[in-house]
C-alpha cells in the first residue's frame, strides 16, 4: 500500500461508514496499514505521519482516560482524511 492508497482507502471507509466512533481494534488496523505503507514506500509522507500521530494518541487516550470522547477524534480524522482525498 502506498501513501496515496492509504488516504484513498481511509476515505472509502469514511464515505461508506456512519460510525461515530472508532474502536481500539479499528485504530490498530489503520496503524497496521500505515506499517504497510512504510514497508512498500520506505517512509510515510508528511500527511500520513500526522494521521499516525493522531491514531497513536487516540489509542493511548482510550487506554488511559475513561472520560475521553472518541466521537470528537473520529469527526476530526474523518474531516482530515476526506479533505486530503479530495485534494490528491
């Protein structure tokens, strides 16, 4: 999977999904797909580096803060991915 393909893959998910939150399992799947990008291209592009940082932070929040709102994160990630997908 390339950097471009990851963005399009995520855009497809968000386009088809009405999910208001992402589970820890879903976040790990996304993170693993970013590992595929690194394996194929050797490096994550700047945008996908930002996405990975958001995902890793969210996983940490879910593990350590019972009051954290995953809906806010999901909305922010959805908007970020869909905007990027339109621009590439």
